[in-house]
């Protein structure tokens, strides 16, 4: 569909020339000899081209009226008075561009094309922002159960504040989505949201990644680099898997929370920032306190507003809504014929125990859509992960192998995990079902350098 341009010009001959030129470029053209007449036609225009000097209401007044009427329509102003003052005044009032008479028709077309391109980009940007906002609306975080409705009510209350929130729950329950919902419903919604996966950052790089570094701070630091917290200034930082942060970094995080200040690696200059901190964990931090792997003062700073996200098996009434949501979301993306779930297939989903929570449910629906031949998912189309989970096997009547104490047995298991993980402590911790800090604590007790 061709764009429509409104030309407001009191000189008949020039208005006619502009009309012919714009029509030759494929545009629809509306014409007006006065600003008053132009205002009546502006609703149907994608761009307005107006003279500044007009009988009655002048071009600047027209520009201001158009801004109040529809702030997204670009306005290009024309004038025979080549003064910087007029140009500055028009641009301050919201003009997209400025043409000084006489101008070439080629220059006119270039300015018009540029203004329309900018309008298109701004419209696309608005749509993307709206889509991002909709993604984290509570309507898209599916949860009709009383437990989830209570969480949504808490999120609504806490989002408007700057209180630190600690999100607790098993892996896959949706802590990331809840954190983003808090940010999107907060006064900081248009500011940065920076997620930091604490497990993914090697310990020796964590400080420089979080707080930045100065040029020359260490070998290979050829430039000055701001850290994640600086990138999030005036916005929100989301510390995912906070339980895996080593003790040396915990001290610095405590300072951020208490004083809102820090220093880059290799610098003595104290920097002040304004960030809201959200944190998440899938482990019991109180147990980590007892083990001495997590600071008590940091725990209480993070635990200002605790939010426990229930596992999917504890809110099975949410499974039908979630499953239908994933079918509608993933089906078109994958070109699947399936558009619905049969009642027997839904019963199969509800009966499953979902150790991987919502993330596992989404994966199951995606796998089922890939393999389903029909338009409705049947029970046989629902491919669940039914692989048996490892269980301890007793090879004798004794709880422990002969000649071994509990400590000996635990150490042998830890050494075996390290062997299977080729010495990678993060991977070994995952094999053992421990946090990296909990494993480090046990290795220290064993006399192994951690």
C-alpha cells in the first residue's frame, strides 16, 4: 500500500509541482492551501509537507497542532527564509526535517524517503517493545492455580518498589519469566534488564564480568570494560543461581546491595550505581548457610521479599492451560498440523510427575508436535521421558561397603564424580546434585585444592 503525503502550501503553482513530483514517486497526495484545511486532512496522511509561512495559522502552529493530534506522523517544513533560527525552532517543535526554498526535486524525494523510513523504523520499534511487554504480562505467564495467582498478586505489589526479591524454586519452574515480569511491571521497565547466570561464569572471571576492569588490570586487559552492573545502571540486575557465587564475590555483592557502590578491577575509584537486584536459586540457601558456603548477611539482604515458585507437580491444574498455550505457540513455528490436545492425551500429561517442570512440559509438547501425524495430539503422540532415574543399589546387607566409614564412602563418590567430569568441578557438582560452592567446601575438608 502506497504512503499518503499531505502537502500544505498556499502557492498554487508550487503545490501543483510538489503533487506531480510526489505522485511520480508512487505516493498518494492530499492538498491543502491553509493550515486549517490541512488539519482536517491530516488523519489520512503518513507524512505532512508544509510551508512555514501560511495565511492565518502558520506552519509552526500547524506543526504543534499535528504533534498534539498524532505524534507519530512525521512533518517536513519548508521555508524561503534560510535562517538557522527558523530551522532550530521547527526541529525543537518536532519537525522530522527542514527544506529551504528553493530546493531540488531530487533533494525533496530524498528527504521524504528518509522521513518515511524513520517512521517505519519507529513503528517497528514500538511493536517490538509492545510484544516484549506482552510476553511477560501475567496472561502469558500461565498460572491459574491459587498458588500462582497468589504469586502474581505479590509480583504486582512488589514490582512498583525497588525491594530486592529472592526467587526460589526448582529448575524449570519459570523463575526467569517471573523476574522479567517484575522488571516489566516496574518503573524501570524502559531501562536495562541484565541477566547474569552465576553458574556459567568461571570463578576467575566472575569479578571482572560483574564489576568490569581497567586497561592493564591483568594480562590481556587491553581496553577498559564496564561490568554487568554498570550496564544495568538505572535498571535491573537478575542474578540467576545466586547460590553458586564464591565467597570472594559475595562480599562485593553485599556492598552493592548495601552501599550501591563498587570498584572496577584494577581501579581505586569508587563508582556509584542505581540498580534493582533480583536473585534466583534452585537450592536451599539456608542449608548453604549451615555449611558455611553462603554469607548470612548477604542472604538476609537478598531475602527481603522471598518468592517461592511451586513445582508443576504441585499445581497440576495449570497443566492443561500451559499445554494448550505451548501447542498454539509452537505449532505454527514448526509447521505442525496439530492444533489441539485430545482429552486422553491431556490426562496422560496431568498424570506425569514433571521432574523438569514447565521447561520439560514445553519440550514434551515440542517433541510431540514434531512427531504427531494428525491435527489433534493423541496419547501415543505424547512422548514423555520415561527413562528410569538412578537409584542406589545395595549389594549386601550392609549400608556401606565393608571396611568403609561414611566419610570414606562420600569421598570416594566425590573422587569418582571428579574423574567422570575430567576434573571439571562445576560438572562434578551437577553429577552429585550439589552447588559448586558446596562441592568446594567438601573438597577443602578432604584436603583437595578447590
